[in-house]
C-alpha cells in the first residue's frame, strides 16, 4: 500500500477505534451486571485483562519482527519490533497500575504477587531492558541487531518465567485469589473490550511504525544530502 | 572443536590466575553482601535460617555479575576480540569457552562465600552438601549461559558494564526463583524429592539458553 | 583475488563508504592512501570480515568476508595489537596456534618470536613491552597462519626501527611468494616503494587508481595533494 492508502486505512481504523472504545466503556460500566462480592470495583477487570492480553500480543509481534530482522537484515522489521515494544510497554503499564487499584480495596494490599501480576511485572521489566539496550547503542544497524537478539532471549525466557512463578506460588500459597470466573452475562462486555483493545493495539503499532519509517527515510535522505556536498 | 573451547577457557583461566582481578572483586563483594544482610536481618536472628537461601543467592548473583562484566571488558583492551574474530572457527566457540570460564570463577567464589555464610550464620551442614553442590552447579551454569551472551551485548553499549545487571536480572529470574527454593528445600526441609521440579526447570533453562546463546552469539559480535 | 562491487557502508546518516569498486588480482600489492576518515579503515575491516557491508558485493578468494574460507586466507593487522597483556609472548602465540590448528611446537613459536627481534623476552608478560615491541609481536600474531591475503592498516605508524625493518622484509618476502596485500599507509614514499598499485580513497570512493610504474613518486604526491585539497 502506498502513503495515501495507508492514511485512508488509518483514518477508518481510527474511526472504528473511537466507536469501539465508546461501546466498550458503555458495556463495561453500564452494560455488564454488577458483580456480587466486589461490586463496581470488579469492572476494572474489563480493562486489566485485555491490556494484559494486548501486551502479550505486542510482545509476540516484537519477537517475530526481531527474528525476521536477524534473518532478513531489513530495517523495516526493526521498526516494527520497536513499535510493538513501545506499545507493549504502555499496555503492561496499564496492567501494573490497574492491578494495585483493584487489589487494595479487595485484599487491603497494593501488590499480591499473584502469578499473573508478577509475570506482567517481569515482562514489563524485560520490555524496559529491551528499551535500555536500544537506548545505549549509538549505531542504528548494531542497535537493531543487539535488541533483536535480546528480544529473542526475552521471548524464550517468558514462558519459563511464568512457569517458575506459578510453581513458586504453589509452594507458597496465598489467600488472595484473583477471580478468573465470569458469569455468562459478563462475556459480552468482556469480548467487546477485548475487541476495542485489539483495534487500539493495531492502531498504535501502525502509527508508531509509520513514524519510524519516516525517520528511516529521513536518515536515508540525510545520507544522500551528505553525498552531494 | 572441543580443544578450541578448552583453549579459550584455559586462556581466561590463566589470565585470571595471574592477575586475580576478577576473583578478588567477586569474593570481596559477595562477602560484603553477606555482612550487610547480617545487619539487615538482625531482628530475625531466630529464623535467619529461612532467609539464608535468598541471601546466599543474592550474594552469588551480585558476585557473578561482577565476574561476567570482566569477561568481555578484558577483551576490549587492545581489541583482543578482534583477533579472536579473525580465526577461522565457529564463533560460538568463543561463547562456550567464556561461559565455562565465567561458570568456574563464579563457582569458586560461591564456594568461598558459602563457607563464610556457614560461619556468619552459624549453620551446620554435612549431609546436605552434595545436594547443595548440585544446585549451585546447575544454577551457576544457567546464570552464566545467559550472562555471557548478555555481557557481550552490554559491553558494546554506551553504558557498558553498568547495563548488564539491568538486562540480566529479569532474564535469569527463573534461575533465581528455583535456586533459592531448592536451596531452601535442602537447608530447611529434608524433602529431597521436592528438588526434582526446580532442578528440572533450571536444567531446562540452562540447556535452552546455552543453545540459543550459541546460535545468537555471532549476531552480537558483528559490526 | 579480491572483487568489490558497489560497496557501501553507512552508520546512520554518515556514509563511510559510498560506491566502491575495485578488483585485485592475486599477487598484487596495493598501497591505500586517503585522508583520515576517508574510509580506508572501514574498507579494510569489511574485507577482513569484521564489519558487514550496508550494500554491495565483496568476495575474497570467491568467499564472502567473514566466512570460514575467507578467514583462512586473510591476515589482518590493525592499529590494535589484539595481544593479551597479562600473558607472555609465547603464551599469546601458543593460544592462537591452538585456535588455528597449527602445531604449537614450542621451538617453532620461539623462532617466530626471535624473528621479530623479541628473542630472550618471550617469557615476559606483554604488559612489560614497549609500544614498538608489542607491535612487532602483533605482526607475528596476525600472520601466524601464513595467510595469502594480507590486510594492514597503517602498520608502520609508531613502529620502531627494528620493527620497520622486519615488516619491510616480511612484505618483500610475501611479494616474492605471490601474496596479495592491501596496506593503508600515510607515508607516501614508503608506500610507493613497497607496492605495485596506488589507490586513493576519498569520501568513500576510489578517487585515484594507478599502477605504480605509471607515475613517479613526485607526480603521485602532486596528484594526491590536488585531489585531497579540492573543495
């Protein structure tokens, strides 16, 4: 697709996103029934869990793009990896912020060290480490290479991390159990939120990717300008 | 190929035995960590045995990170790595040799730190020692398997060695969690059968990451 | 032989090499000239396989630089000695001999150390050596496997008298044995004397490429000056 078609697609996507978010908000706050034990606080679930899912999805996109970069050595894959990583950080930050907000009133602690929350924390740290690596390598090609390698280490690490934390939790059980169960009436709201967040994910990654592509192009033009001197 | 891995390993060992730069720093730092924890945990003197596994592994990991930092810093001097890259051999051999060297240094440091911890925390262990050695060994191998790769990355950044702990610790969390649990199981319960799971996870981690790092190492060294 | 087509190397916005073409037949000795930052070091590093090209095709003895085959025939000597300061000369060479699958016979290595004028100091840590001594040992190390293609980056800069003599002899010997050599050099008279072909790299491309016999030293220096001064 060329530039103008991209712009059109993004405008449509943006419109869809707006509608989707409004519907999702309505469904989460008004459409879905009130939960028995936790009351309205439980509604945070509709944002907490989809954010986690999208963060994970972004993680997978990052790793796929990193692998492709190592194989093809084409910078556009690196741009995609970076975009996915940045968006992923945002989603995981949402998870890490909504988690304590939910936990405090229910269990009177800010942090529960539950498998889901802890794994999100570790994945969030892995993302940040990825950003740190990127930040401190000056040469663009090398930066792409190093961060791609780290991204692959991270994705291989993630399941082992999750499993280890789960097992550790089994060894040291806690009374604070997060609800995983949803009554049938809640599913429409849940699915709507997932859909809205998915559109958000795609939209944000696309916008960031095109920004990065523009930067690559500027770099290329600067090189050409340099040659003309 | 094994001979070359051994050559790389021997070379690092020889340099270290001669200068003792790394080992001294690692030992000193590890023991300092023990001392600091002693003061930090004074109020829990009765139950300190519970905290020992965590304290030990924190000391090990900090000490090990110091050693890993030195791994490639010494190659940067005079661009020695460049000479290694010109040799017509699989570059993963450099990785394996260095991982072995890092593991050996770390194990030596761990041994000494552990003995100090026995003294500082008034522990008596005899029957537990073979099991502890097993856990230390696998945990260290897993740590250095990833650590060597990440050290090679960190040393090529502007922040150099300072970056290593930041990118390493989240990645080696599984090793840490399982090693501390396993050490705790050995020291505080005698339920050796419960060791099976953590040891399996640690071994899997080590094999998976050693293989992955071996394959990815070339990409890190390219310019 | 070495084939280079359309070689480009950039670091972000900065182009070190733009569109470099050169063909080097086996046995040719090239003196590579150019200002600082003109791209000589980058070019040599790419040929050695230490740096990946951004674009273009490079073949050394029909192999890609950095591949196993290429590394077997290339010897690279840069300004960095790649010597372990805490090991002795003998230990340094023995280490490399083992990696290169060469018979690490003590006598053979000691002989090589003697040839660069370091006999009697072979068992001292390299840290104790002077700069010139280290450079001499670096030459022994870089060419331990008797490579057919020699890549040297300013090898005479900072080299002491003994070392200069040794290197000149070594290069003459290599020339007689039909080895290929690309040497980046500042000293025009020396480069002129040692080579078959004079190449000037300016702003990332080959700006001047002459057989040595076609110009006198003065003519060459004049043209080189004109080339690098024009703006």
